[in-house]
């Protein structure tokens, strides 16, 4: 199969995800599992039988297992956590909830924050729910809120695993977190107040929160803590692992996460699950769709790696090109592998190896450290640009639709919201990057 043809499964899957729910909804919801898996296996066959090597498939498979394990653990744990308030969905109440979500996103991760808050956010606004509210939730809680720490968003966690210090990330991304979330929450408050009049008297109580599901909070905390059980992280070398292509692979973390899934589902109060309208449909959709994406994007990632390693491309690798290229790719690819490839390219131009912790630290000590800042900010913010940029986006969409809430279509989301609202904020972050560095 020529290299250009090897990109077709990915392009096909993207088009199916974008157009399926819009033009042939019944067929898509009935067949997306088979379509995603089939397209993924076409690419596996291309690598195994066409190219006669398997390391790309093994890497993609390991990354997918880690990815879906943490998502599933957070999903099942949060399914039995209920946060309620006697407040109605006023602009102020909504803005405060989104601010809480932005803080939680960098504390327990965008997935954890989104899974805990999406149901109370929908319930809070049941009398005045609008499309823009759900989109801003994705912008802030599922993405921009996670810009502050490696726990927050998968791209930053990958950087942490590769040797970028925790508080280095915090200090470098703090100005961008403040700018992005401040503008998004402020803009949301203005739109919510002027475009969506309140039809009832305000009642106090956004901070009068009632939280149920203590056992699930414990499961959630355990799931977050074991994320750091990775033999590639400094201090965790003692974990049993398999050495493959310069990486240490271990299933300790994934085993514990899957155990958390089982314990959460088995021991959660069924009344809480029922009140949350909990079903496995959202995680099922994400699992199948991203299975296809992780496998079909292998030729795409390989093509990008080959392109940036060309000598004539070296002078083009700078903070501006990395910011916008990483962003554009993060909008349609999952932003975690996009971040990894951009970081690999940035170090490669300097003759450094991303798999060497010492060389990563050497890179951070050089003037080129700004490339890491550009890649980090861009990958996280552009992860909100479409439903495919970051897994929580699709999970929030699936949970909302499962509760009977209409979500914008793939292209409506991008054209009506991402381009006019998110893109200017991304542009301001780019200007801030130029101003600071």
C-alpha cells in the first residue's frame, strides 16, 4: 500500500465521525463499533503484512490501553458521585461552576472534572439549557482548565513522563491558564446574561453543594494517584516492566485502574447510578472510536515525523510554527500523540533524544525551552477545537446525548463556536507567548 493510501483509513474515520451522526444517524450509531475496529485492523494488517514490522502497532496498542484504562476508571468512579445544589442556572452560578471546573481540571484532570460536573451542569440549567453552554463547558472544563499541571491534560502528562518537571510546567503555563480561562468564563458570563434571559427568580446556593458517593470519591482518588505508577517516571524505575524500543512498559497501573472500574461498578450505590442516569454507552463509544483513531493515526504520525526530520524543514521548526502546527493537528488528532511528535521534532532539530531524561532537561535549560511552552499551550487549547481533540469532549457529548440533550454537530461545533470564539483566544495566547518570550 503506498504511503498516501495508508492515510485513507484515518481520513475515512474522521469523515464518518463528522458526517455519520449528521446524515445517517441510525446507521452510524448501529455500526460505528464495526467501522472503527475494521479501519483500525486494516492499518494493523498494512504494518504487519505489508511493512513487516510491528513496533508501531505495539506502541499504539500500549498507549491505547493506558488511555482507555484511565478514562474508564474515572468514568466509572464519577458515575456514582452526585453533586447537587438548590441554585438555578443563573449566569453567575454557571460562571462559578465553570471556574470550579477549571480548577478541578488541573487538580483531578479534565476527564475527572468533566465526568463529575457535566451532569450537575446540565441539571442546573435544565430550564434554560442552550448549545453554547455545553460548548463552553467543553472549552473550559474539558480542555483549558487542564493547562496548569501535568495531571490536567494528557499532553502535559506525557511531557512529565519524558522528564519535564511538574512545577516547571505549572510556572510556565500559569499565565496562559489565567488568560484563557479568564477570557472564556468572562465571555460565557456575558453571553449567558445577555442572550439567555432568566425566566424565574434567582435562588441562592451555588456554593451550598450536596455531595453524595463517598466510596466513589475514594475510587476516583486512587485512580488519579496510580496514574503516576509509570516506570518511565523518575523514582518509579522499581516497577516491573518490559523494555521495548527505548521505553519501559508496565501493566501495574493499568491493572489497578481496571480493578477500580470493577470495584466502582460493583460497589456503587445503584440508586446513585440511577439518579445519574448512568450507562456504559458513553465510555463504549469513546473506547471504540479512539481504538480506531489510535490505530489509523499511526501512518499519519509517521508521515509527520518523516516530514519534520528533513534537513530543509529544520529552519522552519520554531515557536511560531510549532504553536500553530501542533494546534492544527491537535484539533483533529488526539492532542496527546500530537504533543509527543511535536516535542520529538523540537528536540530532534537540536540533536537531542526525547527518550533521554538528561537531554530533555538540557533542552529545557537552553533558549529553545520556549518550544515546549508553545507546544504545551497549543496542544491543550486546540484540543477543544473539535470533538476529537481530547477524549473528554466526546465523552461529554455522549453523556449529554444519552440524557436527551441535543449537541452541535461536528462541523457546527467548529464553525459556529470554535472558529469565532476559541480561535481568537488561542491567537491572544500566541501573542502572550511572543510577549513573554
